[in-house]
């Protein structure tokens, strides 16, 4: 097997990727970004809540491995998703 000089992906990196992808889906389900498949903006607040809750859970799993700006960005993302959800359902 050929050496690439790169370390294998660590579980925290994988969870961060999942968090980013899930947040993207949450924004779509909030109706604030077009759906990546249809290109249409179609809010679904039930699915948005599930995606936001999953983002919050994923962020808790990696929070101990984050510090400084990375931790602030993740916390801000979760807060922004929650605030937007509350604004949209009222």
C-alpha cells in the first residue's frame, strides 16, 4: 500500500463533517436555502427541528476537541439555527 503522508480521518473530524452537512439540511428545511436536489425553497419545520436537534447533539460530541474560534463557530451555528427556527415558526 502506498503512503500518502496524511493521517487517517479522526472521528471528531468525521462528526464535524456530519455537523456541517446536517446544518446545511437544517437551513434548507427552514426554507432559508434552496433544496440541493430540487432547487426549490420549501420549508418543513418538523424536519428542520430534527436537523437542528441533531446538529446540537453532534456539536456536544465534538465540543471537548474544539477550542477558540472553532468552538465559537459551532456554538454560533447552533444558536443561529435555533433563533431562525423560532422566528420562522411564529
